[in-house]
């Protein structure tokens, strides 16, 4: 709240015109340059505990060396993708059978029954269901959990792998009944992929009062520095697609004219980076903590007079200005 007082002789006429802006708040994060090739993971061993604890392990792998799809008893040191193809379960004393595999071209996920039919240039591939129990009408494994990475640095887990993931692997499941695997271990391999990252990002407004506030008709600018080869960049600012300009091979500028339809409050920034290898990376934070406050609602104004009747004496005018958005 802002309170001001004026003293004037006689009748007083007060005219106020106040224009305030609004703020887009972006969470702060520190991005690091991606100078090394991406290391992927693939399932190696696991444990099952029911009436006792049993070991399980991958007995064979299928992988792509970039030109040919091959089988191996061990994980290669480098490959475009690797998947388990035969899994031994010590509890049941059996190898996996009737297996199915999923792979992605970066956009679409497909399924095959023979891992040697997985394309050489698939973005990722993994075994995703099989039978191991060995009784009539035995079920497929269930409760699958996967590990994957979207940026080559952070490892995520979930019940599925996004089509645009850089790598992915089965990371655990039930045997088809109620007991779930645990204590899984993984082998790593070098994909040879160099993934670009956002090494610098800032956001600002062209508002005449401050680059940290904005109002409808102001333009928001996001400056991006990217450390690797990029096909294209899509920037969503305040929930709308901005215009992206390529400044040079490593710098982009995204702009958006605020038209008043944007929601007030904290509005996130989403940057989607499409690499020349067909991967999609995302960033949702500025690297320097910059932010812009967007508040298109004007303040409420209340006035009072003392005394509040006609007089030829001094009159005190009190103006209360309150703006819940920007303070």
C-alpha cells in the first residue's frame, strides 16, 4: 500500500493516472555445457524375493554398431543402442521366451518380436515384455519400470519411455505374479552422441520502467546460448509460441509481444531444442535467475478528504493505492 497526502487551499481536484506492469517468474537453474558423448545404461542383474531371494541376469544382448545389428554375451563399450535379448531368472530356473521389443525413431514407438529386426538407426530400443514362469498359460511380466534420459545427463524412471528419449532400458518388473524385482544393476556404454545444451538463458522486457516488469503491449525477449549443433528451437513464453531468430550457430533470440490474453502470475518459459540427430531436449529455466513480473490488472485507488465538506480552509487529501499483483 502506498499512502500520500497533499494540503491545498480551497477546492481541490485530484487526477491520477497510474500504469503498472506484471511479472513472469522463471525458476533459476544452472546449465552445463555438454562436451562429452552420452553414456547410456542397460539392465545387467536383478534380485527377486518371494519365499527366498533369487538372482536374475541378462544372458544375451542385441545392439547396433551404427551399421549392423549384432548379438553379444556382453555389453559393447560403444553402440547406438543396446537391449537385453535373453534374461535368465534364477527363481524359476528359466530363460525369457516369447519376448517383445520396443524401439523409437525419435517420433514413433514401434514393436517387434525379433530384436534383430530393430532398425540400425533406432534412437533407443529395449525388451519390454516376456514370459519366464514356464507353466501353462503363464502371464507376461508386469509392472515394468524403465530408465531413460531426455538430455543425456539426467536419468529418469517411469512406466514408459518417451519416443524422443536419447536412450532407454527396462529397469525392473514382476515375474508375472505379484513379486517385483529389486536391487537392479546396469551396464553402461558410449552412444557417441553429443547433445547440445542451453549454456545461457536470460529473460527481459522492453518496459520503460524496468526490464523486470511488463504490461500488455510490451515485448518479452529471451536470449539463448546453445553449445552444440541444433536443427531448430521452439520457445514458449507465457504459454504462447514466440518468434525465434537465429543470431549465429550457437545463439538464438526469442521474442513475444504480450497482447493481454496471457494469464497473470508466474508464467514459465519452455524452450524445446531439436537436434540435428532427431532428439528433442527441453529447458524450463533461465541460467541467471532473471525474471519479469507480468500484472495486467491496475491498482485500486481510494481517496478521502479531511474535512470532507466545503471549506475555505486547508483540506487534507489521502490517497490509498493498492496493487495485489505487484505490491
